[in-house]
């Protein structure tokens, strides 16, 4: 078993965070991957130099990135917000694939209307995201 922690850049950039984690006995980190993340920025998924730089940092460390995470409301009733968040999640999926990070975690979200409304919204949004991840 590996013990890690979730980080969003509190310890500096990716290299600094990996170094701190290793020096303090951690074997893994989970990276919060919001837009503009100082650790791993999924918006730069198509920037080959950036991806290579991240791969180098990961290769030089004994600490793994076990998961890319972004916990926002993916079923928001605001369709524009929902669409933007879902598109960013797709970039996270792409980045995880390029970096060979095996797990992407997110939060479903919540809307008014109880469990039935939330399950219906989940069924409208998440199948296409799962399909995207399987490609």
C-alpha cells in the first residue's frame, strides 16, 4: 500500500511537491487539476514541451502521481458551466492518459430536486464522459 496526499500546489510546483513528498516519506500524491493548476495543468495537454517536462519530473521522482482530481459540479443546471467543466474533465482524462496516470477522480455534483433529479442529471452527463475515458 502507498500512502499519499491530495495537493493543489500548496508546496510549490510539481518538482517541489514531489521532492517534499519524498523527503517526508510519502510514495504518492493526488494532484488537483483545476484549470491553471501549478502542478499539472490539463489545459496544456496539447503542448508537447509541457507534457515532456511533466514526464521528466515524474521520472526523476520516486513519488508517483496516483490520481488527477477535480471536484466540481458536473451536473450543474447552468448548461454553460456544466459544459465547460465537462470539457475540462476531458482534458484531465487526456492528460492522465499521456502521463500514464491510472486514475482520474471527480465529484458528480448536486442539483436541487432530491435523489431522483440528481440520478437523472447524472445519467445525462456521465455516460459520455465514461465513453470518452474508455477511448
